[in-house]
C-alpha cells in the first residue's frame, strides 16, 4: 500500500531481535508493485552485515535516500 511512495528498509543480517528474511520477503513482494507504478527507484532495502545496530555506512545511505525523496525526488 506504500507504492509509489518512497520506502527504505534497513535490516541488519545478524540482528538477534528481527529475522532479516521477513524484510527480504516483503521487499521482494513489493518490488513488482513499485515496478507496475514505474517507481522501482523509490523502493530500496539495505542489509548491513551487522547485529541490531545502524552502522555508519547504512546511516549515510539512509540519509541520502531521505535527502533525495524529501526534497522532491
């Protein structure tokens, strides 16, 4: 129901609190809907090799995503 609005998921692969496979499944299921709306570039997922954290490189990529889409795409 988000498409075509921008959506970013950041899901660490070694998170003890959340299983990354659920995030991967949701993103995989959402991708065709975003493509249907010609907005595949608005759906992004980052999967840092980390535990339950927000690593610096992921944080930078998230800020860049927000900067792009909050300023009008």
